[in-house]
C-alpha cells in the first residue's frame, strides 16, 4: 500500500471499497478480519476496525457478531447516488446536563471537528450514572468513531472506561480525570484556580476562609483540585487548615430542607466559626450563600466576602456581582476534539492530562477584611 497524506483507515477503506465495487469481493463474501487487515496493512487493529466501520456506514458491507464482515447486496443507484459515501464520521459527546458552559464545550469541539470533516453528536446523561453507562456501552457498537465524555463523577462507570481504554477505543474525558485510569483528559487548571481564589482573599486580610462544597471532595477531581489549591495557598501564607471551616457533602441534606432555610443556617454556621470569607465550589452555590447572607442582614462583602468558580452568567448578574474564576470551556472542547481526531487517525498513541489555564475575575463580592491589614 503506497504512502499518502490521507488517514490510514481511509486508505484501507478506499482499497476495500474499490475491490467491492469492481467485483473482486462478491455479494455475501467475507472480507479479511480486523486482525488480518491490520497485519496486511501494517497498522493497528483500531485503524482496520475503523475502515470496516466506515464501509458499513456507507452500506457496502454488513457485520456478523463473532463471524466477521461480508459484502452487502448493492441496490440500484438512484437520485441520491454518492450521498451515503459523503457521510462524515461521528464523534459523540456525553454531557451530564445542558447549560451555558456545556454549549461552549460543544462550540469548541464542533469548530475543530467541522474543519476536519467530522460530525459531533450530543447526548445528555441528565446526572444519571445508569444513562451514562448506557451511552458508553451503546456508542461504540452503533458506529460512533469516538467519545468525548464529561463524566457525572470521577468515580462513575470506571469499569467501562477501563474496558474502552484496553479495547483501544478512542475517548477522552473533559472537566475531570481519574488517577486510577490511564485515560486521556482535558481539564481546567483547578488547582491554580483554587489557589488564586484563596490567595486573593488572603491578600485582602482574610485569615478565616471557609471552603464550602455541596459534594464531597472525592466525588469530582475538579472539586478536589480546587480544595488542594485552597490548602496550598493557606500553607504558603502560614495559615493552618481548620477542618471546621471545610464544609462539604451536604447536597442531600439541602434537598430535604427548604433550600433557603438550609443555606441561611449554613451561613450562620460559617459566621459563628469566625469566618470572614467563603470560597465556594462553584458560582451557583456561591449565589445561594450570598443571597442567604443578604437575607440575614449580613453585609456582603463588608462582613463576609464570597467567591465562586466558573464565571457562570449568573455571577455577574446577582445582587452583588461575584468574584469568580473563569474556565475556558471552548478551549477544553477544542483540545479534546483535536486529541480524539489525532487518536482516530493514528497520529496520537497516548494522551495523559492536558491543563487549560484559568483566570481570576475580581468583582464586588470580595473586599478587605474588617479590622485587617491586607497583604
């Protein structure tokens, strides 16, 4: 097979296609297996498999599980001749929900994939690990060339992620990573984001800073990394971490109570502990805390500074605009798409973790601590 700038799977596919259309391979005749094609062409098995998937998508072959691939009977060509062969390979993106940031993930990935001749299909797991699992099982079988996964949790469906990795199926995680898995991921630099937020509050003279997260620190790597950044900033400024000021894993309790009552009680707890600032897991939680503080007559930021994370649209529209950390969702989506196309086309063999920079946005919700000398 001669060298070409074309992807290796496409060279194999076009060679088989020519042999099918010329009659070299007859109707219902079995083609070489994935392993045989890989050995004949000197490529990986995933490349030969991709060639067969594309032939199946064009309607030239059919595949029998446990048996192999066979030439499909060709129907007479009509007005839409060639339409099937123009079909682009599909990358599936699985998201836990759909909001502004998710649209940016989609835009970043789509801009790159469109330029490379790929389609992006979007799937919403709706915070269901069972639904996420269903997608991970079904998509490789339904012809999707690869998966970009925003997991519900760092700990969800790891058995399937292991399976996909060891089966050489192209997929990449975004937003989170799993230390226990040799899986490629593209994530924000959450450690730096947590560090910058805590450093900002410390430089304003706050020494009693509460770290508040509705989920446990272990549930998502993103939250764990933000907490690590918080701890590192306190250590670098000579402030010991007070476990009483680390308040986490209360989302079930919050759901049981009327939310306003719960968050007012939480703010009261923080104030009783002598905290003058709160570093929240994300903007939505920060807004709940900010509005609860205001309803209790607490001056934000005069008595209590509050900072969020994500730069969600609400962060600039709330009663007291939030200091927050902006993530570049579009760049995360683009880098994930770039890696997965490289993996599919055999240019990338391994990935590791890619960090996308973040930036601190200072707004009105944080100010100098009362009776403090800011650094």
